[in-house]
C-alpha cells in the first residue's frame, strides 16, 4: 500500500478524497481495472465494480455495526440486503461445520443419557 501511505503523508487538513483525479468522471476505471486483471492473468468477472462493492460490504458487515457500514458504503439497509449482501462459501462452510459439531454432540449426549447404571458399572468400575 505504498500509494496510500504516500497520499496520507502528503494530505493536508483540507484533503477530502484519496483519489481526487477520478472524481471528474473523465477517467474510465473499468478499462484500467480490466488492464490490471489481464496483466495479472485474472479473468474478469461480471459487473466488476458492483461485485467488488458487494464483496466489501459483505466483509464489513461481519466486523462493524450495520449503521456504520451503510453510512460508509452509501446505501440504505434495504438496498444492501436486496442488492449487495450475499452469503459466501465461507458462510456455508462455517454453518456446515457447526451443524456437524452440533449433530456429533447430540449423538454423544443421547448415548451418555441412554446408559443405565448397570452398563456404566460393566464398562468401568469408576462409574460404580
């Protein structure tokens, strides 16, 4: 992030934008991003900037309160839920892991509760 560090060091008290050059609308950001992706041998995806925004908003929602994320990104809760916030593969993997753990614990608890005092004594004298 050398560029951001340089910009921060050069910023004055009245600096508002990190990249003021792109505010004019005269630069085509999509063309530049496509060029970078091609150079990095990364295939372009559909709706480049919308999907970047959606990914970042989803990440931020995991770490910060919703009202702050909506203020930073610049949309309402309804717009975020309808168009930007998405379930990720990580979300599904985490849920599957929790479900597996919960099922395993449930089986172990049921098995432990089903043991009769006679069974416990036969397995180990420590239960006597």
